[in-house]
C-alpha cells in the first residue's frame, strides 16, 4: 500500500463535483461518474482518473509505520495551521498535461506543502533503485538531489500546485478549450483551504481512494505560519 497527502476540494465545493465528473470517478465514494460529453475524454483522463482529483502535497509513498500512524502525525503536524484563502485557479498546460494551476503563487499553500514533505518524511519507505532511476530520468542536478532526499524531484522550491486533468498530450487544444468552458463556473467562486486529504493505493496499479480528510487544527501541536515566509514554524 502507498499513501499520499493531497489537496482535495471540500465535498460541498462545486469544484469537487466538477473535477470528479471530469475524470469520471469519485475517489471518496468509490464510484464511477458520467464524464462530460467531450470527444476523447475517457482515454485522455485514464491516468489522472486512477489517482483521483487532487493536487499533490506529499507524493505517494510506502509507509514505514502504517496508515493510522501517518494520520496521527498529519493531525499533529497541521494542528496550528489556520484556514486560508485559496488563490484563483485557471486551466493551464504543464509539460503537455492539462491542469488547474494557481493564477498567483500562494505562500500559504507552499508552506503547507513544505511542512508535509519534510515533517512526514519519517513515514516514507525508500523507493527501489529501479523506481529512483525511473523518476530521475527528466530531472536536472537539483531535482535529482531532491529525489535522493525526499523520493521525488518536484518538491520544496520545485513544487507547483496543479490538479491534473489529462494525460500528457501532443495536441490537447480541443480538450483544453473544453476544460476552460467546463470549469469556468466553479473556478469563478471563492474558496478556502481548510485541510488536506489522505489518499491510499491499496496495491500497485489500484485506483487511489480518499480515506480521510484532516482539517487544520485537529491535533495538539501548535504551528504558526509567517505570512512572508515559505515555511511554517512550530511552538508548544
């Protein structure tokens, strides 16, 4: 089993309904959904459908101490983090993928991602040499350093908030245009980030399931965020 810490919109947020329908699966209820009537959408969303509608905070990892221990540490780690405003999102193209990205980068989102990557590192079982070599393929020297330290090259200063909506596509103009229209109403609404979601992959290749949501402030440890910093500091 692998587990990951993701951002997922609240159940009541229209963006959650829009995103899960776009991908064709609700990872929290474990049900298939009818996708929009867009040419080629089923094939174009196969991989993101397996991972579920999300933005990665702490990438998928095999667990050293089990799911309950991870959940407990997530609650403690995020105990003093206050909810904050979500930046505006837009449909973008990243390295051939269609995704929802920030219109302006959020220091608060970056801080939560950094905290989870570093603060939950004890739970990660090191990847195999084969897996590390596969992940290193397109990384530069700095990215390989992050990969060696955290098992993933796109973390900390290389992290970018994104909610993947497609496979990598050589020509995704039509699908991107459809996504812009489809998500317009949901993206036009204000929203807050109030916690994170824990997803699990029960076995290699299985669809990821949303098994729990952890709201900010659920644990005992006090954590504060400096508004001008990309990091969170803790106090007792």
